[in-house]
């Protein structure tokens, strides 16, 4: 798998599908998830609609650059945030969403892509929004999927989903794979697939298991704050997709995003949680193909 330098500090692992002469679509993945979470078959289906699809590992995940010199004590970090000690919290996290957005733009530059359609899921949606805000001249369209604006009152997880999110995963492979079934708490109630979750967990573990990066990514999300004011001035054509079954980022996160971005289209999908079940791929691919057309 190719790995390319996108800045002096960061190199990203990526993979592409389709004809490089077709319109480029950059897929940005979410918190703690490798590029594998954009399923290869999903990428190929989108590429078959005449798109050059690029998926990549964010920093501190998968095969991309790891910030191992900045260990994070999550207990101390959460305590600092909870007590309002912002300087202490800021000192613990070496980067923000803006840096992760710069990574994505740097990948496009390294690949010789001047402008691209940018699609982000969950934390990836936050990164994609930040890319469009930072460099609107380089983002042809924005798709923010199962994401939010950074405002704490929107997109809140259910207590059950939050408990799973913050429960450390086992370190041993077999237990790690079995624990993936916990994520059914935020999956589609109709299409939730425990076997698919285990399959992704196994593939991710075998490819590049790196739980140490999760704390830094979480800190980047928490400390980057609200994008609400900036989104009000965004003029990039925007599609917001959110599943009505989502309990990890409540649909209010998607509704709020569409409310703030002028002219944004909101697509609320029944039977979709904080996942992309294969049964809904035709609808998602149709929506992305239309928006990026």
C-alpha cells in the first residue's frame, strides 16, 4: 500500500479506486478507524459511477504517521477538560482537527489533485468540514456524514453508546475481535451485523493495531471546538447525510449542520445507524454520485 509524505511531519497511507481521470472523491474516515472502514466494495461501487475514489488512514491510525512521542493519559485529560483546566488539556494533545484537515489537503497535493469532492464520516465529517472552511477553493463539494458541528448541545451520544465508546478494548486479538459486537449499540437496528463488525475488527487488528493513537484523536476533536460560526459562511455545495438510528452522534448533529450551511441538502436515512450497512449502499452511492456530479 502506498504511503506518501504530506508534510515534513506526516506521511499517510492511502489507496485509490477507479480511473485517475475521473472526478476525485476523497473519503475521510472517523475516530480510531482505519481506511478499511470505507469498505473496498463500497469504494468500487462509487468508482464504477465514474469517480476516482481515494481512501486513507488519518494520522495516528493504521499505517500513517504515529505521534508516539506524545503519550496521553486519558484519565488526566478528561479530568482537565471536566474541571475547565483548558491550558492543561491543550498541553496534552499535540494536534487539532485543523492539522488533520491539512493532512487531507496535503494528500491531495501529493497526488497532484488540485480540487476534489470531500466526503467525511463521523470525525471524518468534522475533518472534511474543516477542510472546506480552510481551503474552499480546493473542495468541489462537501459531504458530511453522521457528523456534527462541534457544538456540545448537538449530536450527543446516548449513555449506552458513550459507555461503549469509552470502554477500553481488549488487547488480545481474539477478545478484541469479539468485543467489536459492542458497537451494535450504535449500528442500524434493522441491518446491524455482528459478523461484519468482527470481520472489520480482525482485519484492522491484523493490519495495524494501534490503540495509543485513539486518545490523541479524541483530544483533537474535543479541543477543536465549535465550527458553527464558520459554517454559516461556507459556500461549498454541501450534502449532509445522517442515519435516524444513530445513537453515537444523534441526528440533531446532522440537522444542525444542514441548518447552518447555506443551501445544504439534508438526507436523513431510516434504518441507518452510525454505520453504513451494505443494504443501504445503493442509496448512499446514488446520493454521493448525484452530489459529486
